[in-house]
C-alpha cells in the first residue's frame, strides 16, 4: 500500500472528524482490517478512531454486525443491502458518529459474471442516514484492496464536512 499517500488522506480524515468531534468505525470484509490499520497508523488516532470490525465470513457479519442471514442468502455478501446492513449494524453497536463498511471480491478468484473480481460495495452511515455505492477496481488483489481503502476514506471525508 502507498503508505505516504494514504497517510495524507488519513490525516485529512482525522482533521475533519476532530473538527466535528466525531469518531469513526469500520466494518470490513474484503480489506481484512486495512482501513482500520491505515487509520491507526497515524499517531493520536484514538482521538477519532473508535473501532474496526473484520467480518470476513457471513457468520461474522451476522454475529458482529447483525446482518440478517436471509439478506445474505437473497443478495449475496457482496451487495448493496449487505453493505448497508453492515454499516448500520456497526453504527448501532458502537460509539462512532460515522461508519464505513466494505464488502467485495478482491480476487484473484471468487468473481462471477455479475460480480467480477474487483467489485466492491461501500456503505457509509451516520445518524442522518446511510448511502451505498459500488465500484469495480482493476488490478490484482493488492491493488483492489488499496483502491478500496482509499475510496472508503475519501467517502468518510466527504461525509464529515463540518456544518
């Protein structure tokens, strides 16, 4: 991961969250905790980073984030409804003001025609509501995961603009 560039983005997120008095939590599947790791790489992150949950398996999504098994069965783990449920579930279970959730197919295997390798669903949740979007990133597993971390943090930055 391009640590210097990512730390610049993390620094921007940290400043923005602290300006609002907000804390961040992450619900991660395909990144396996890389978003949380990028955040906590920055000294003083305990002031604005509340927690990270790695929910790689469907069972973990259910147990830790209250994602309904029927939702996963109906839509698949890599889907808009599951990403939204992950974000909303962690928002309800944490002291965070903003949550980002990611679930995707980082590869090199596991893709399908409808969800090719590189497909990642993102969801961000605050008390004001939740928003989800999908991206398909090119490259190998490392490239997909790095792009996911950057996009997730950019989304947090966009959603934490001071009033």
